[in-house]
């Protein structure tokens, strides 16, 4: 799940490696842009162009011979899908791939991706005979030789021989035009299909270069997708390997229940595309033997070959997932869908020109470990809850370059003098939050690449804010990371369907581990899930699934806990909270029996605490908190826990409050015990007052807790 792109050969590193070993560089890929179909949209536009009774046909300005070319080759009039009925009439006769989207032909959007990529050395357009001249004009205007436009000879839908035989023709023409193409990759896609405005072709090529084999794009099946009209696939979410593929399965047949849809965009390795000709020949032979006639073009959809390559030839195919926001315009698309596509691209272009940018704001609350910690790092069980008192937030908006803004307080770079710098360095340390932002972005890129998620090409500016006290063990670092992670998910239109909720805490932990921050999974789980969460980090389950068993406790239980007199106290001038872990990890790894027994006892206390919460047993919960601390003290020793921490515990217990560490140290979590089996009619403030005065008298900071639920 956490395979980093840095562990895989990137395009630059690959080129360097080949050069250093004196290998002949592999020739660039050949790209076939398929534009030979006849669409419903073209027919609708032709119908619109028919003159009504009494109209003068000469008044209609047709763009059929001029759209997409330099102004010297046609009028400068701009025609768009968003225009009037008269403007739409002017689009009649244009092939769909050259219809304007946001004031430029659809194919120009692809040209912008293809012409700048060095991995692609040759581009061929496959056109039908009816529209051949349009594509010839388009190609020569962009410096492509006429030999790069392939004519299938079809003048009407009934003359078409199928996409796959058009591809075979394109491969043959490419070989004739440029010579030997053996060993080169083949990129095939529909020229009349657009995904989203910021489509990142380079990211897709990088992913495929790292994986090898062949590649397809896919997206999560939507209500509007009918399997009988789509290529359906199954993809392993952890490896991105295509498990199975079914082309246009009928209802109830194998593949009709597959969760993913694959549009016509493929990168084929030589061993895949070289099998196309033999597959076509076998389809012709089988049809002639069974039916006595040449098969129709429908039998030669590209998906049939992909199904054959995956299911029969067992060739390696990888899948890269597209985010939720994209447009797919197929052969059956109509005028309304085309107008929606044009409107979306125009709106995004206009927003960019006007400086209107999308803002994303997220907030993550601090947490307190209620029971079982620190066993989360030792295959134990814990209960934790998020608290509103302390939080970290991230604001993120689209920008031309990616920028991570330092916080004026936590990432200072200007001081009044050496004494000021010394004071801030001693109190705040040398590491602010900017490193957390950078590490999160780096790991997010690696995560999406390893999961095969095709992110759009767009940048952002991000800044953070937080009020979580430093070095008191309230999960302030993970709150910043989690906030940025959630903001990135929203910015790139990703959801739990792309990255399941139960896997998200492990990502947050991986960011902190990369920075050398000692931590377990508990904090990240409760901050991702929010509310009151029970966690079981069973070793067998973790090894099999890569995550634990996480359960958000019922709202009724959360509300009862919310009513209790909970508080935290922490040092006004804390030390590094990371030191609290001592040598327990090394002892655990060495299978020290004392550590194993203690972690097992922490887990047992957590199970009993869960029962006490569900039974609303205030006194029992207090007893278990005290026992949790005693177990920790026996295991770690007073010297490791620190005198100030022990002093806070002593004050709490003296004033009839159960107490334990909410995290790694620097703060204590307290719960005032019930009086006479209940609160004795006293308010929370009254119950808290004696212990508050005592702690503040010793110069500790006291804070009544306000727990945060799932939707806070």
C-alpha cells in the first residue's frame, strides 16, 4: 500500500541508467488517435442545420471546412456549444473530434498533452473517408505530415469495420511511414473523448514506465453506466493489477457486476499490440465458419481484444484510476452531453482567467487516549476520543505553482536578536509545521502513484494553523498531517472509494515515520474517524489487512462520555514528548516477557473500559484509568515518566480524580470521581474546581475537555 514512487525507476532515472550502461535508448511510443467513428452528436448537428421553411440557407455560416485551422484558412467567427441555435448550426459537418470545447477543437486539448511529451515520438490520426480532409487540414496546420492521417475508407456507419481493425490499419500505416516499429509501445485512445481539463498524461506515462506491461484507465461505476455498453473490469486496489476484464457484458452475465469501467485509453506493450492482427483474423475466421459471412464491426470493439489479452493470453495489464470529476463523451453521446462538456471546460477556463479559485478548508481535532495506550504500537487495544479544545486546520487553494506557506509563529525566520532566537529555539524547537506539509505532499504523490490514481495536473497553495500545545502528547503533528491529507483528497476529488477510510490512518503514520516522529496508529485512527473510537491492533489482522479493527462507539455512549467531568492538565513549559517511549520498543522486539504481559494487560483494560462506557459506569471507568496509569508506571519507571508528570498525577488523585497520560507524556487526562454514586447534584464546573485550583497552584495549565463527535 505504501510503495513509494521513489523506490521505482522514474523516467529521468531510467534514462540515466540506460545511458550509464551504454544501452541503446528505446524509441518513443507511437500514438494512434482514433477518430473514424460516426456519432449521434454529428447527426443531431446536421439535423439542426437543415433550413426551416422560408429560411435562406446562405445565411448559415458553416464551420465544417474551417474550424480548428489558422484564421487564414477560414473566417474568424467563434462557434461554441454554448452559443445560440444559429451557432450550433454552424458546427454541422464537423467530425466530433474537431468540435470546439472551450473555444478550441476537442483534439487540440489532446494535442497540448501529446506534443509536449518526449515519451511520444509519433502521432497518427485514424479518420474515416467522410471526414478525412478535415483531419488532414488539422494535422498539416500543426506540422504533422499528411502520411500521419490514416483513411479507413468508410463513408457511412455501415461501412465501418470496427475500432480494432482501424487500429490494425493504423499500425500497418505507421510501419509503412516510419519503418520498423517492433519493440515500441502503442498508445491508443479516442480523439472524441475528454476526461477532465487538467488531465495529467505525464503522470500516467510515469506510472506505466514504473510498472511495465500494458495499462488501461478506469473509474468507479456510476448509475448512468450500463455494463452492456461499457468495458467492465476488476482491479486489485493494492497492486493496481487488472484481475479481469469483460467487454459489454449482458445483464446477469460474468462481468456485469464488476465495479469499474474502462474508457478507450490504453498503453499497449509490444507483446500486446502485436497480437491484434492475429486476433482480428481469428474473429473473421470464426464468424465465417459459424455464420457464413464477414462479421460486423461490432465484433471488433477494442474491449474485445483487451478481454482476450487479459483473460486468454494472460498478458500483464495495470490499471490507473481517474478521479471522480471527469467527462467521457462516447459514440452515443448527444448534443446535451456535448454542451455540458463545453460548459464545464469554459467555466474552469473563465474561473482561472478571473482569478476565481477553489478554496478547501479542513480541521482535525486533537485527541486524548482514554484507555489502553501506549499498546497501540504493540498490537494492543485502545479507546480514544477527539476534543474540540485543540485543533489543526489547513486552507488550500489552486495556484499556478505549488507553494507551502510557513506559519508566522511556528516557522519563524525573523527574530529581534540572538536572545529572541535562543528563547524561541529553546521553547519551540527547530522544527515547525512546514516539514509536515512537505512530507505529506511527497507521500501523497507516492501513495496515489502506487495506487494507480491519475491525479489532474493542477497546483495549489497550502497553509496551516494550530492551537495544539507542543510536546504534550495531544497528537498535534498528526492533526496537521491529517488536515492536509483531507484537504488534498477534497481538492483532487478523491473519496473513501479511492482510499478506504481504514487505510487512511496508516498513511498519516507513514508521513510522521518518514520524519522520524515516534508514534503509533491510535492517534491517526481517531483523528481520521473522529468521535469516540475503539481500536484493536491485532497482529494477525494487521498482517493480513494492513490495518486494525476500528469501531466508532454509538452516539449514545459518546454523549454520556461528553457529560462527564473530564479535563487535561499540562506543563506550561514542556519538554520533548518523544523521549517518554524509552527502551520499551527494543524490549518488545526482544520478546521481553514483562513488556508482553503489560501490553496484554493494557488490551484487557480497554475491553473492560468499553464495557464500562456502554454501561455508563462512571466509577468503573475511573478505576480503569487509574489502573492503566499504574501499569504504565510499573513498566516505564518513574525516571522515564518524569517528575512533573508524576506530580500532576499525584495532585489529581489527591483531589479524587482518576488520571492517566492521554498520549506520550507532558500532559495528564483526568476524570473527577462521582460523589455518592453520581455527581451529587454538582455541576461539572463545581466538580472540577478543587483539582483545577490545586493544579494551577503548581503552575500547570488546566483545561476542561469538550469532546468532539464524528460530525463536529
